[in-house]
C-alpha cells in the first residue's frame, strides 16, 4: 500500500511554495505525522507531515523546486525501512580477571526540530552545543536564534596569501521567498499608496509609573508580563474609533470602513519582518492582548506562524525602539491605510506647564498613512489621540 505526499493548502492567496529541504532520504522509515519536507512560501514556512507510516519510496520534487498546491512531492511505500541488524553473539571468552566498571556514557542529546536544525546548519552552528528549551529538551528555532545572537570569539586573522579580488570577500546567496515577498510588498506600497508620515512625541512618565505599580501583581494574576505594547494597542483602538478612515482601506473605487480591530504587530525574525495579527483586539483585556502578543512572538521565533496568523489585519504597529531606533518613517502594510511607528524612549529636557525644565522619558511616534483616503487633519488628530491616551492611561480605561 502506498501513500502520496502532496503540497497542502497554503492559505488565502498563496498558490505555490518552494521545497526548502527534505528531512528524510529515499529508503528511510517514516512514522505517521512525522515531518518529511519543509516548504517555504512568501509568508510562512510549512512542514509537511507524513500521511502514513512506512518507507519513503520516492522523492518526486527536489529541494529548490517551486511547486503548486496539490502537487505530488513524494511517495510512501509499505515496509519499515532499513534497520541495522543485531550484532551476532560472540563466542564465550575464557575467564579473565575482573575488568574495572565501565564509566556510564552521557545520555544522548535530544534532537533538534527539523526547522531548527536547518537554521543551525545555515548558520554553521552544531545543535549539540545548544541547550534545548522545547519538549523533551529538543532544540527550537528560538534556541538557535539565541545562539546566533550570542557574540562569538573572533578568530585571529589569517595572514594574506596573495592578492584577493572583491569576489573573494562576498557571499552571494539567493533571496528566500519570504524576502522576495517582503521586497515586493514594500515596493508595492510605495508605488500604489500616496504615502505620507506625520510625527509627534509622547511623555512615557505616567505609563512607566502605572506599569511599575502593577507589573508584579499583573504577572502573578495573569501569568504574563505587563508590557507597553498592550497600552499602545488599546490607545490605537481608541483613536481608530474616533478616526475610522485610519482603519479603512481602498478596494477598487470603494472605501471599506472596518468596524472591527485586528491589529498587526510587526515582529523581526532572522528570515525577515512578519506581521502576525491580534484578532478582535478591542474585545480583549490588557492581559489578553499581552498573552496574544507573547504567543504570536514565540510562534514567529520558532517559525510556527500559520497563514491565519498573518492575514487580515486592519492596522499595524511597529516598534523599532527595541532595536534602538530614535525615529523612522514606517512603510504601509498594504492594503492597510495606516501604520504606527514606536521608537526608543530617551530622557530629554522638556519645558513643563509651570515653565520648569525637567528630564522626561520621551518617545517619538510616527504615523505613516495613505493620503488617498486619510487627510492630514485625520492623521494628526489620530496621533494626538494616541498621545493623550499614553500620557494619561486612565483615559483608555474610562474610554475618555
């Protein structure tokens, strides 16, 4: 009995993928639901499981090939695969002096997830040197990313053996499908939208004080940390309700005003920027928003985001401040009409209402928007509303 391995449905508007890697060779035994092959789409990486147990009898499509949904990837045949035969029993040896007790061997390290093993291989890292945080000690993509981020001791420079060309100092690698898609979407946003950015600044002092007052109780009660992102999500929702054009999009000659709030939160990964979506964020508590963001962030780091996680957002928030950015002009996540850029909090001298000068924790905010649908008055007013909610967080709780 044979079973076909086919390209599964990849999600809305995604019709093809690239075969990134096979985890098994022809003749290898496979278990039902064991990952067999990794596919890379322009949005996510998908691991295709074995539809049945048996032996991988045929690989139809090699790594690097582009395939469409439903295409045949390989075949699984009956059998158990090549298994090492047990060593024959040795003839009895003559009695000898007792040997010293053998030293117990160290337990074998738990294997890495296939996607993590691929990432480690591309980075030149041995997964055996990484402490796994996954189930049973397995190494995850997040573990590999942490290992990549750790600075390694720089090797001593080798003495030049002769003149080198510039080509010797370059690494040329093909763009991944995800990177190609990111490039296409960013260029598409610039080509189709009348994009403009407006700026403001926000005093983070009140938010810092509120968070410091309740963060320990919050984490104890809800099992998640109280960050700043939930406040910005809630502040943006209040502003979107006041200025619905920022939550709208253009569809042909129609303007589509959306009365729901699916907020995209941009996340940087080694493969590129992805924007998972917090669904119905207006209906979630602060804890619900924080838990949703934490779960999506972990899935992004482990390469486990689904198409459903990445599609259908109405507005996006991008926090370049985590990388040290002081100011930027974020590019729209089309077909959305607005994106908020958060930045680094920095102590700056500010003139207070009483005329005194104080050092305050300030953040620049940037709203990039599609001027075809959003006027300057709406964009500036939206950003002022966000500023008001952050500088006086009680406004969010009281919907003021």
